[in-house]
């Protein structure tokens, strides 16, 4: 049997449609019949060659939702027919100092879905069952897909913000629109800083409960306890530091960012902290899915058929929609 996929053949080129032979799952693998896959900015970084795939061609996509169609002889976590999610973290060594310390997100031999192994821009995908996630029933496949990275990375970034009560989100896309709802539900004040002049995204942020929304070239109305940067623009780091109170933290949540320009030490002084978020752990996945089960998150997907994956990526690049793009297989 064969299935349809969209593959990256060379960096800097468009995805190419392919008909592939359906693979057999290995001993601890599950074969997922994919129903939806979110389109993430990380996919753009891979497409543009800013993140180098260890092998090509590769099928992108790491916000994968589908059902178990087959499983290996040693795969026992899920049953055939179960709905599962396939996130960015696709495998780790389990033996290095990071893995042993519970920081598998830093494993130097980690395998990432849609980068080191084929992902979900396809009708089928293989996953190591140990890294797959159960998905709350309250979300259908279309609305569940963005939870697998936008939600997970947003959740980890929010955790890095510590006890912050006034939080600024730079870039109000797939991740920010989910994490804003969680933070507001926890009693935080959230402000959104979008592309300058992007009145549509600013209105979207206010609709979701943000107390203020403006351009990233503006200062928020009051100093921030924490700023989370989802926009991959290095020059926003000094701006966010300037908007953050002494003792505050600036969290860089993207996997890739343009170079951070030099800035005056006074912006860092006052025990401000700049830190990054690197990947995720399975514990993050389990904890976030519990939150998503309890809180009815308003996920805002824009669907595209699989054949229009390139258009979805370009629309993401140019900010053509609010929320998240999701490829649908049927």
C-alpha cells in the first residue's frame, strides 16, 4: 500500500508531493494514520535551511494527530484505533547525563519529528510509542494539532517565566494565542506585542483577554514581570529587556532566532535574566495535556488540504491568518 506525503528535497525549495510505500512499524513503533498536522514556524526554519535536516528528503511536520493503524510486537501503550499525538521530540538516547537528570530535551542524540524522522505532512507516519501523547477528548483532530507544539512550547516557555504576574507576549501567533489563555486563567495580566501595524492580530489578542495589544516597537503600558518572545527576531531581545522590570525574565521560545544585536549593559542590569527554551520533555507533554483537558482552550485553526502545504507555509510566513494553520488529510 502507498500513501501521499509532502517532502523537503533540498533546503530553500518548495515541498514536493510524493507517493510512498507504507512502512512496517518496528518493535516499539506505532504506525499512525494521520488526520491532521499543524504547520509550525519551525517547519519554515527547516524549509529555509536555518535548521539542517540530518537527512533528505524528509517529511516535515511535528504537530501530528491520528489513529494507531498498526503497531510493533513490543508496542503496548496504545491499541489499534487509539487517537494519539506525535510531537517534536521523537526519541532520545536515555543514557546521557541530560536524560538521566530528567532533561531529555537537551539530549545530544535526540531525534526530532519532521527533522530527523519523517513527520506528519503525510497520510501516515511512524512514531516511537514512548514519545507519543494521548490527546484530550474535548478537542477534535483539527483543534488538537496545534497543541502538539504551539501549546507544548508555549507551556514550557510560561513555566520559564516563573511567578510572573504581568506577561508580555512578543508575536501573537499559534503559541501565544494558546499560552495567553492559560496565563489569564491563572490570574495573570497578559499584553500582546505584534508586528507593528498589525491591527488584526491585536484585535485577536484583545478578544482572547489580553489587557493591551500594540506593536513590538511600542512600550507596554506598565513594566513586565516577564516577556516571552515567540517572534524569531533577535532585535526584540533588547526591546523586551527594556520593557521588563528589574528581576524580570525574557524567555526566547523559538528554536531559531536571528542574531541578537549588542545592547547596553543597563538593560540587563537589575538582575534581569535572558534565557531560552530548548525543545520539550515527555513530562512537559503529559502536564500540558492535563491542562488542556481541564481548560477549554480556544484553539483557532485555519485548515488547508495536504496538497496545499506550500501555501500554508507561505501564509504562515506572511502572517495571513490568526491562530494556527493545520493540514488536513481527508
